[in-house]
C-alpha cells in the first residue's frame, strides 16, 4: 500500500487494506491537496490516522467497511493523547554550484523552526558522499537553527540512496507516533549499490513517510526528480 497518495478535488477517497474506505471532505472549491493515511487492524478495532499535506480545512470525515459505516468510537486531534512526531530534514549539499539553492533551503527551514509545536521533534542532516548529522532528533529548536547556519554546498559526489537509507535508520531508532524524512535535493544519484526499491522497502518496514522537495538546477535535471516521488 502506498503511504502517500496525491488526490484532487474536494472529496478524496483512500482505499485502506483493500476493504475499508476513508473519505475526507474539504471545503467546496478547495485546491488540489495531498494526504497521508495509515490504518492498523487490532481486532475488533480499526485505527486510522490521516493528515493533509498542505493548508486545507477538513470539514467532515467518513469511514466505511465493506460499504457500511462502522461504529466510530471517536475522533482525536493528533498529539491530544501525548503522541509525538519525529521529522528528519535531509539536505543535499553535494555540489558547490548549488550554493544559492542551499541558501534558499536554509532560510526556508529557519522559518519553519520558528513554527514548531512542542510535540514535533526535528533533526537536521546533510549529505554528499555520505550523511552527516548536524542536529540529533531530540535537539531543541535553537540547536536546529544554529545547525542550519552550517549548511554549505561543499561535496562533489552524491550518495543519494545510501543517504536516504541512513536517514531512515536514524528515524527508526527514535520514538514517535509519526516519523517522516524530508529530502531537499535535486535527486541526482551517483551511488550504484542501492536503488529506489531499497529505500521504499526500508521506509515501509520502519513506518516512515518520505517527503521529497525537488530543487533542479536546470531543466535537464527534472526527470531525476521522479526519484523523490513515493
């Protein structure tokens, strides 16, 4: 089952485990949006977690099992029960020619740090020939912000798949109800020992969502961005 589905329109239907349907209704005329959904079956209960990726106000949620509405015990906002979210920001610094792009990413992430909620745990890593951890996942926001000051495009080769696997391994070792790996890269891969399927299998096994933000330096690099589409 794909962990990330790109959906359009004000009504999105997510097929869960082939039998269950989860429908989220957004405001009429809403822009196309994406959602992440994960359901776990603990007989006789089905527990579903979902969230929109983007600014969209969900007005109503419906769940159907074999076409019939089951008894819903209740809806809870995330973190209302003390749950936490772990995010690792992974920035590609593999080419000095991308210095301006890395600087833009630096400013974006610095702004993001200021909006973090208490239940969000964030770490920062960079990669070129290998992954380097600049701020562990239990770092305070001020520590992450200071680590962002050290972002420099300096590498000369890109171990893209290996670095994603290393990022997944870091996330797998921390506690968190939700875990996500945010990849800021042009997705130009120069390592040959690993492939897309290796990364996908590792992420699924660890329950980690990968979100790719592509930054091509020129049009000829756009096809490589497909590596960021999960």
